[in-house]
C-alpha cells in the first residue's frame, strides 16, 4: 500500500530521510572483506584472483573465446537479437551526436590555445552474473565507450555454470574486445592492479553487488569509475490529467528492481494519489516479482500531495531522482523548471522502461540525490581532454612582462626566469 502524505511537513521530511538512509554505504564486514581481497591481489596478482574465484565462484577465471560469443549470439532468439541491434543503434546515434571534437583557436593575445579530445586507452566493464545478468546494461556501458574511441574494452562477468547467451550476444553487438570470466571484488582488484592475463584498466564501469561497489570505491584513484550506484528510484509528477493505470505501472516498473527501490508520486490531486494506490494493488497482484514489489512499495513507496505543480517541481528538485517522469497536461511547460534529475521522461508516452532499453540516452544514472551534481553515463564519460598552448615569439612577447610579474608575486623565480631568459637574458 502506498503511503500518502498530505500537507504534513514533518511526515514528509521523515519519509525523505527514510528514502535517503536506504542508500547507506557498505557495512564494516563488507569493507573489511573487500580490503583484504584488494590488498591480496595487489601483492600476489593472478594467484590471489584464482584463489578468491575458486572460493566464491568455484571456478578459476578464464577468457571467453570469440567462438563462444558467436555461438551464444546464434542461440539467442531472432527477435531478441533484433531488439538488441536496434537498441545499440539508438545508443550509438545518441552518443555520436554528443561526441565533442578537438579544436584550437586564437586567444586574445594572438596565441593558439585549445584542447585535444582522446578516448581512454583501456576500459573495464563489470557485468553481474546469475539473475542480475542484464544485456541492456552491456549495451548502455559498452556502446558509448566504443563511440568515444576506447582502444580496448574488456568485459568481466562471474564464471557461472551457464553464462548468459544474451549478455554475450550484447557484448558482441556492442564491440567488446575481450570477455573474461571473473567476478566479484577480485575482478575489480585485477582490473585495478593487473593480474596475469587480466590487464590494468584506466576506468571501470558497470553495476555489481555490495562487494563490487565497495571494491570500486577503494579502486577509485588508481583508476576512474562511473559511479557507486544506490538502489533504483523513480519519481512521477502527475496532475488530474494523468492516467492512474499508467502512473501505477511506471512506479511498479522500478519497485520490482529491488526491495530497496523507491517509487514516489508527487501530485496536487489527492484523488489521483488514491487511484494510483488502488492500481498498484491491482496490478502488482499479477506481476512475477510481487514479493519484491510489495516490500519496496511498503517501505519506500509514497505519494506526496502538494499544493500545486510548482511545489511538486520544487520537491522533485530537492529529491533529485534517478528517473523523473512528467505526466501532466503540459509537460513541456514544466521542463524548464527541472534542475536535478538523472533522466527526465516527458509526457504519458515516454515511460521509464523506454529509457532503460531503447531510446538511446543511457540508463546508467546518478541515484540517491547525486543528480544534484552527477550526470548520466555517456560518450563523454570515456573521454579525456588535454589542453593545447602554442605561442610564437611575437605572441609571447606581448604578455611576457605580465607572466614575470605574476610569477614574482608568488615567489617563483624560476618560473619568471623561464620567460626572462627569452627576452632579457639571465
């Protein structure tokens, strides 16, 4: 049953705190275990990776051959391959349009300045195994990396008894260069430090369990990471024009992810909130993940009845949700006021699952309020830039005295000397 809160600021604050607390960092037991694995792999390399793989996955790590990937692709139903191909094409097109270019221009002093844009050399992609094996996540992480020009994209996935055909097919479609059967914190450690046939990478992306998330936090600084994602969340802003069937269905689509997932409705209409609550009960009864859905809605699902749509938008910006749907009569009119969200879905016919699978923008999004300062994964996540400075004698001469003045003001006489010797001698 959806918790409906109307006009009670203290109840609203308490519910928001409950939602934020669900994304607490890993507990000390996990942190200690992961630190041990990271340090062992750093010191021992591949033997430590093999030891932990045998302990947790009952299988030594190995490389998945191109032939295995081809066979997995061939085993997938044709309609699944067609859907993966179309999704990959949409993701590729979207990211190609975002791709920045290297450029150089003249500064006000007449010198040449600019930036060089380069793809990262080597990137690791973590893909969970078991029931959390999602081919869509492979596409969402891998395709932008290849558009960016990443030279080598290495996918790692736990060496389960039966590797997912759909995941391997998605890797083939996306252009993954190597697939390695290794998982858990030991895979993160191997990609951080290098271990035998598992190379060190420049960046690691992709979701994982609490152990993988803790390992990524510890690895950050040795390499870059996408983000440490919290539980999934959706926030729907809806008015009287919204269809309660659609709104309920969209809230349920996120609630089924995890018992910690959050589904929130903001509306000026108490009648709509009540109708959505009834629809949630009706629809969830026939869904396969009903137990997860009911726990999520019970603990972290709610509807805030606001004074008007302006208050809904203000509260949405405060929450800064991963997914934000605008199911109102004039959704475009609300869009300029939205400042904080991972992805915004505009209108009744742009449900969140469209973004999860097909539209093109990435479904790797900031969670737990971090959309206030983080952006979705995209081609730019796999790029780095380098500044370019090129002055001739004439251009440097125009500013050399100012450079000397600034350097001397900071007590850096060698800096000043580097300029001075070119025009005034030693």
